[in-house]
C-alpha cells in the first residue's frame, strides 16, 4: 500500500508539467504510471464515460460522441450525480443569443438548463487518469464580482476564483477541461463558494488509455487586430482526450521572448488577447495538449498589429466609470438613476456627466443601450445634452435603424440624426453603436422649431390618437417633453377632430390642426422601410406655436426592412398592429379619398426621386463598407464570433429594397389612383352685377375650380354643368391643367366664342347646383346653391374644398376663399370662472360686412351637459356696414355635476338658414368648502421615497379630510404667501380619506404632480389656495421648522390640527 501511494504521488507531481520542462519529466511520468498499474490490481481497467446535462431532464449527445444524460442526485445505487444543489430546467429558454458554442463538443440545448448551489458532482470510478470537461455560461448576472467560486477535484484545486462573467461576459459559453487522477474509487468534483452561488451547465468525465500520441497541431489560425487587443480564431478540431490549446505570443516590437499567454489550455471558439500595447506587432503560435500531457508541435506563426482608437473609422466615444458604479448599474438595470462618469468624444472631455441604461427589454441584453446626459451649461456637440447609444442587438445589424433615419431625412420629414460610433468603456472597446439624436428642446432649437412636444410612451402602449375625455387622461400615454400642461388642450382638440368630426368636415378641419404634408412624408418614410412598430407608440407629436399645427416625429426605427409586402395603409383599422391595434389619425386620413390620393402621390414621388433604386442600394453598400471593420472587432455583435450575421444583412437589405420598391408600385397601381378626387367647385358668383369682368369686359357669372391635391391634374375630357340631368353639358378644352393647390376661373356665360374657358351654357341666379363630372357622367363634385343668389355676393366653400357652402362677404376668384361672413358675430365675457347663482355678463357684437341691409333672427342659449335653456330670441335689422354691440346678463343655475357651461348665439338669415354661430365657454366651481389639508412634509428626502424618475425629491402630502371627492382643478399650491398662484394643481380627483403626494422638485416636465418650486429644509410656509373666483384665499397652510434628512413633519393623526415631527415618514399613507 505504501508503494502504491508513492506511485500516485509521483503521478500527480508530473501530471501537469510546465511545457519548458516536458522533455525531462515525461520519462518520470511514464515510470510512475507503470508503477501505478503494476501495483493496483483489483478494479477492471475498462474505459469510463459519464456526463450530465445539468439542471435538465433531457439527454444530449454532442458531435464528438460524448453523451450528457439527464441530471440527477447522486446515490450509492446509481454511482454518479450531484450532491445538493437545485436544478434550473429552462427548456423554453431562448438560445439564439448565446455565444462561444464550440460545435464539436457542445450544443445550445446543452447550455439551456443549469444546476446551482451544488456542493459536488460525484462519480464512482476506477482509479486512473480522467478528463473532466465542464461547461459554464453566466445567464443570471450582468457584471463581474457577483459570482465567484473554486473547483476542487480529489482534494486539489483545479480552478481558482472562477468568475464566469469576468472571463467571457454574459451568455457566452466557457469550457474548462482538467486532467484528474483518481486513486480511491471516487472522483469528487467539488464547488466551493466565494461570492454568490456556484453554477454549472454541464459536466462530463471520461477515462482514456495512454495512447502516447501527441494531438494534431492546431490549424487555421487567423487574427483580427483590434484596439489594444487581438482576436484569435482557429479550427475547432478538438480531439476527445484533448485538454485544449496553448497560445504562444511574442511581442516583436518590444523584443520580448515567446511565452504562454495563459497557463491553462483554452477550449473555445475564439480567444481575445487583451490589454496589449497599441501599435505593437505580436506573433502568435498555437499548440495542442492532451490529458496525458502530450503536446503537439507549434503551428505556423502569424503576426498581427494592434490598433489605437485614433485609427477607428467612426467617431470615438469613451466613458470612464468607477467599478462599484458599474456593478450597481448592472445590478439595478431598470433604474433610470444617472451614475457619474467622465465622457470623451474624439478626445474632448466632459467631466462628471451621467450615464444609465436605456430602453425596456433591451436592458437585459448582452450588449445594452446607453443614455448619456451632460450638464445643461456644457452640452455635447452640436448642441445637445443627451446621447442615446443603441446596440441594435435584437436586429440583424446597426444598418437598419441608421438607414431608416436616413430615409426620413431623404423624405424631408423631421427626424433625429443617427450616426455610427465606436464606444469604449474604461479603456476597452465594447463595440459599434448607433448614436441617435434625442428628440427634446435641443432638437427643436437646432431646427428652429418652437412649440410643445409629447412622446407617445412606449410602456403606456396606447398612443392610438383616440379622444380620452379629461385632459389628465392624456398624461400617461402622451408624456409632455416640452411645454406646459395647458398644452394638453391642443392635443385633445386634435383628437376631437380625428374622432368626432363627420367625414366631409374632417377633410378640411384637420388642416387647422395637422401639418398634413409633413404627416404624409412621415407616413411615407415609414412605408418605405416597412417599419411595423410605430402605430401606438414610438413617435413624438410636436405642435408649432406659430401655426398651431401638429407634426409627427419618428422614434425607435429598428423594426423595419423586413416585410416587403407590408400594406400601404398599415396601422389602420384594415391593417392592424398585432391584429388588434390601429391609429385613429392614420385611419381617418387613409380612409379619406382626398388624402389617400395625396399619399399615393407623395409616396410615388419619393420612389421616383430620392429613393430611386440606385441611390438606395448605394447607401446600403456604403454604410456596410464603413461599418464592417468595426463589426469584425465587436466582441458583442449578434452572431458573436462570426461576421456572417452582419454580412448576410447586406444581401437581405438589398433584396428588401428591390422587393419593397416593386411591391409598393404594385400596391399604388391599384390604390387611390384617381387624381380627380381632389377637384372641387370652390366658389361662384351667379348674379354678377359689378364684380369681376371677363376678356370682353362683361360682368358675367363665373365659377372657380380648385385643386385640393398635391399633383397637377389634367381637366381634359372632364365636364362642368349646371344641370344634374345633363352632367356633361360642357367639357374642359384639351390641355387644361390645374396645378396643385391652384384655382381656375371659368365663365358660365354661354359665350364659348369669347375664350376657351367660357361655357356653352349660361348659369342663372336661381341655379340649384354646379357639377364637375367625368366623361362617363360620374360626378366628381357637386356644389349645391339652394337657388338663392344676392347681387355680387359670392357663394363659397369655407374653407377651400370644405363641406360648408354659403354666401360670404368677399369674392376671391383665382385665390383662396375669404372666410369673412356676410354678417359676423362674437361673444365675450370678462371672467371665465363662476359659482352657481353668479351673474354672467356677456358682450355680443354683430357686424354686417356688406353695404346692403339684412333682416336676421338671433337666438342665445345656455348649454349644460344635462340640458340647455333658451335665454334670448329676437329679430335684428342691420343696415349696410352697421355694427351692433349689446350686453346681456344671465344667472348661472345649479349645474348639478357639471363643471362647465356654454353660451351659444345663432344668427339665421332671411331664408332661415344658419348664417353664423358664436360660442362662449365658462367654468363652474363647486361652492362648498374644500376639506383639504397639508398633511405631511419632507423638505430633505435622501432615501425615503423616489419619484417616477428614481429621484429622491422633496414632497408634500395633501389629504382629503372630508366626506366627498374633490377635483383639485383650479386650486393652487405655493411656498410663497405673496404668490398664491405659484403652482396650479392639475385636474386630479381626490377621494375622501385619501392622500396625494406632490413632488416639490421644480421639475414639472417629469410629470403631472411635480410642482414648480422646491422646499427649503431650513423651514418655510406652504399652503393650499382656493379658486380664482374666491380670490385665492387660504384653504390650509403649514409653517414647518428646519428638517433634517428623511425627517417628516405633519399632522398626527391625519387631518388634525396637531403638527409634530413624525416618528417615521408615511408618504401616501396614514400618519402615526
């Protein structure tokens, strides 16, 4: 027994020799082995092979023939398995994002499940030499230093301080092979925790006979030089008894001798030799070693020169962050708290900026997205304080979103600028990213845009442009980025038009709220790239303060360039997003014939202009060529070790561009093809006494044709008639064209000899209708006149192409119609806010804009949600040019649940038709006392409670101590008695015995309940103030003393007059 032990000791000493002494000790090792075999007799000398698919109940056989059985607990009866530990089977786990899979010795299925917390895997085996193969992949943690453990075998350490993430990062296979000699009949692979829980995906144990043959020399060495590192690849022809590959390196520039890069053999699909000197020439050779220590000859050397970041083909972005902050960031990936770092762009330094992860599901990816924020006083170039770095890890390549943003620029639609950048973290290249310009106040300023900005929130997932009723209902789906909360009224008005107006009215009323031409370019660019994720989120809405018009701005364009058959009217009720959702605004525009045709023309113009095939394919090729070198060096790209995934996207993008172009032209050939839908009879004067004259100087009747569309329309072959029974009475002459947005005057005089645009019929003052028709007689537009015509009074559509037709004060042949009515009327009042029983003083002004007298009827009504009341009815006689001013007084009735009222004045003309309507809106306040109190105050919040932005700001708690719900609209909160209206509380209903937290952070853009002032921890007064109608009297006030951090001052109990330092804070809950 003593001799056997001596033989074993000799074997262990020589089992893992240093390569430099191998020739000396090989004979000793062979002698030790022979002694061992001669002295150990009883067990059989047959080979042994056993593996476990850890945490899984399925068997896996890999390409080299090794079998991994379902995981199990060890018992004396089965002779192998785990001791302790918890299996984590996850058969549905997506394996597409895994890297580092060595196909010969692994499969993705093998890496799905895992076992954690095991003390050992035990194998009852015969004494001998065994190869232990272990497979790891960090799937849970997102940073190093969170899991570290040692691995022991037969009482000896075979792996020390294994931190999988530190070695290979996350979701990347790591393989460790070790040779172990067993002398006692059991192979114990033990796992000893240092930090966290030990963790393994698969383990395999196999005994080999000593064939006394060295492995084959590794072949196929290739190197990608990178930034201060080299990336090595070789053919993955691992022999079954092979421990791995030794990597030899020589620094030719520094003149250092050849040495091993690492002492342990490598079993991998690639190897990254990091922390090198930039610009140095390094020579590499490989050799293979097996479980017995036999080493192959070294491979043919290959030289690579490391790069410096100044050689990068892209703008270089770098950041430096403390290790502790990086660890915290990755343990709290969902947090939006900005962590301090230094940031460098092409050598220019910004100190102490803030960095966090951005996105939603992307925060769990291997290659994460970053949000970088600078100080307002020291913006990044050209003029921005936020940088968005997008990894695009979920899509085939960075090319897609970059090219999508370029598409919007080519379409002349407002959109962010996107560019590729080279990113380094703490001195190491971590990949190519897409830098996407933030849509914010700086975006607007850079483009000379002034107004309000909202984001259709990704998490709310409900930006479908439906009308929601109360303004506060818009706060979550449409996050206010620039502007004030009062601007939500404009958003509501846009959605009122979209959802509540009849089709004929919508056609022109939408023009007062939406920049339709800009929208068409936005929607066309979405169609060109077939983006499918913009219907109910991933866009911004901008309202121009000068024009009052909204524009759409795209966001998050990664999900395009895929479905070349996507329908043109995507996102409408007919072609829904996820088969359920559609955008009401998209739907209204794309079901309105005139706008369908306008979109057809817009899209076709882009296809034949900036998106002609040569330009698109060239852009794709250029971007691919620019980005490819960086993607080769990007260790975290989709596809990990292979550039094939990126390269294949070049062919996919080119194929998509060609197929999409063909498909769009096919769709356009059968969709909204009629250009005449945008022709309208726009204005006429049938009783022309002193107005416009024709070429002969005659005051003849005339009509105006308007082209509402965005294309030139050929009127040749179309007809104009004053008789619905004879729609083709007169045909427009050949080559009669009407430019987009223009007007054509036609004389309805029955004198065709006087010119090409003189009809063969004469329209009479009592004509009922004018029609434009096709040659087939199909009506294009009908202009109804009701058989009533006053001398020199034009009958017009208001606005141009509108559904409303009636007499106007001013004729405008060949130009846009003047909306001045024959008789105008307005209502006004000095105040907007009332209590029940108040008198309402209304000023009425009526003006006759023509020089002849009018006999009219006036009605004035008050309208409440539950009914209306006639206040006044009277006839009016107005001389030509006369203006009437009248003061009217009424009483506000008990409104019941109503909070607003409307005064409506209606004028009717001599035929009883409505000539004009004027409206006046007012608010009705609840007259009852308001039972609100300032219930709790924290003026220095360090750790107590965070707001939506994960910031610990000052706060006030308001409590409803009464028995009825209170709408806080119209009330104020202030910390300055001389400025009681400092912050207007939004429309929030606070129920009885309920609490409301208001953040006093002077950061109102962060949300509805963020006041426009901060609290002083040194103590001050805060108060709730009443409605304007009640002179903003104090409802409740509290003077609080100096408060230390996280100390609350408030009423104990809730609502009582007893104000104390509370023993602990209770934001949103009852005070102790």
